C-alpha cells in the first residue's frame, strides 16, 4: 500500500516537473521573441531617424550641408551599425557629380528601406 502511494507521488512529481519544464521552455521562447521584437524596433527607429535626417538635410535641403548637419548625419549612419549602409553613405558623400550623387542617394535610400522591418 505504502509502495503504491509512493509510486503515485513519484508519478505526480514527475508530471508536475514535466509540466513546469514545458512552461519554462515556452516562457523562454516568448521572452526571446520579445527581445527580438525590441531589437527590431530599435533598428527600425535608428534607420528611420537617419532616413528622416537624410531627407530633411540632403534631399530637401536648399543650401549646402553645414558641418553640424554633416556630423549629425554621420553619427546617425554610424549608429545603424550596418556596413552596407555605411559604405553606401560613403559612396554618396564621395560623389563628384550631381548625377552620381543622385544615383548613390537612390541606392542609399533603397538600402534604408530594406533595413526597416515591419
């Protein structure tokens, strides 16, 4: 009789441990998804900040970009921590003609749009 009760208690203990383990696994998966979502939102925010600056200061700008604006753009593009976008930014800033700058700006803008996830 006691042996039967001990076996039942062991079986219940095992079942509870399995259930708690499953809850733990699901909680970890959910937490990882939440962290991933936060990272995506941070990347999107940084990409949008740079894109907005780029549009305001470069595409809509009526005058030559001053040092402070250039520094702000440089810092924003570096903050993205994306080598492809940074390389394209450098190609844009090194353009010699308006036509070349326009092509490089279009490529940069496309990379920025690709970077933004939804």
